[in-house]
């Protein structure tokens, strides 16, 4: 049994006081939802404050990025040493990092390995462009991203993967549940070819891209989809709570 998983990726939104208010607004209700792993990923500068607020609750914390070196002359970067005592998850390979900050599969692979070395659980994002999707290249792109990111990785115990088609991120044009389920099946095939069927069935794979309280059910009812990586809707306490509680209700009824 894979524990359902919902993460909120706040991206470059909320300054310190806004981050704290957002957490306070949903803290009590979010804590009460059982049987779903709930992870908040605020900007770096709010990690400490959010960590204090969620202390003693069932809510967990994630960073949105991490560098693969441990320390040194890398102006502006954040290392695993800085994150390891702060949060237990880190989003890696997000398409916005690939697109705007030129992150390559090779860099992402180094980051994944480094996170695992420090026991920080990576949420590895993969996803195809609209152009690739329309040209029928989804399988090829996804398979190559998964294989490159996980090359040389020896344990998947801490790994979570998120399928985030680029054309669905922040566009209000989500994939359909069936599309997402099929592509997540392809991700499990890649994991199977890297390791074995048992590992492919055990790793959690999320859908991300314009998930809201209105459409979450469509994804969660699908058998391959274990949860969601939520951007925009995670900035509204009510919407995020609705996504988490619907996930709990649907997955526990199966
Ligand atoms: P969105 O973002 O929910 O705003 O589309 C998802 C993501 O990029 O993780």
C-alpha cells in the first residue's frame, strides 16, 4: 500500500509574514487529516518559521530546490547541509528550474544523489512540453528524464516522483485523469526497467499541473496516481485543505 501524498509548492510566493499566516490558517484542519502525507514547500527564507509552526503536527516540510555541493563558493545556493535539519523533502527537477535556470538532467541527477545521501527525500519532477506532447513524444521524453535523473541511484526508498506536464502547469489546463494515469504508468515502467516490479509498484508517483479542489478527485480515483504536487491552489488554505481531505476520503474508500 502506498500512502497518499499531497505537497504544496508555494514557488516564489509569500514573504515571511504571509507564509506564517497561510500556515496558521490551515494548520489545525490539515493536521487532522489522517492517512495522507502532507508536505508544505515554502520559499527558503520561510522554512524556519514554518518549521516552528508545524512542530508537533502531522505536517511535513520541503524545500523547493537544493544545490549538489555541500559548501563553498557558490553564491546564492543552498546546500543539503543547510537543509537536512530543517526539512525532510526537497523538490528537484521542477520544469521551472529546467526552463528558467537551465537545469539539465545531469545536474538533477547530481542533486537527487546528494539529497539521498543526506536522507532528504527528493520529489523528482518530470514532464513534457506541449510540443512534445502533440508530436507524440511524451513516452520518450518522460522515460529519458526518469532514467537520467535516477542513473546510478541505488535506493528508491525515499523517492517520490511527480508527473507534471509543462503545458498543464499554471495554465488552468490540467491533464485528464486518464492521461495522467497512463503517463504515470510509463513512469512506473521506467522504474521497473531500472530496478524491478516490486520497486515500480512501491514508489509514489504524483500528478501536478493546475490541480484544484474541483478536479483533484479525477486524479485521485486513478489507480497509478498517489497524490498531487499543487502549485497555485496550495496558496489558498481552503483549496489546499479541500484537496487533502478529498484525497484522504477517496483513497481510504478503495
Ligand atoms: P500549478 O503548479 O498547480 O500552479 O499548475 C504545479 C507545480 O508546478 O508544481
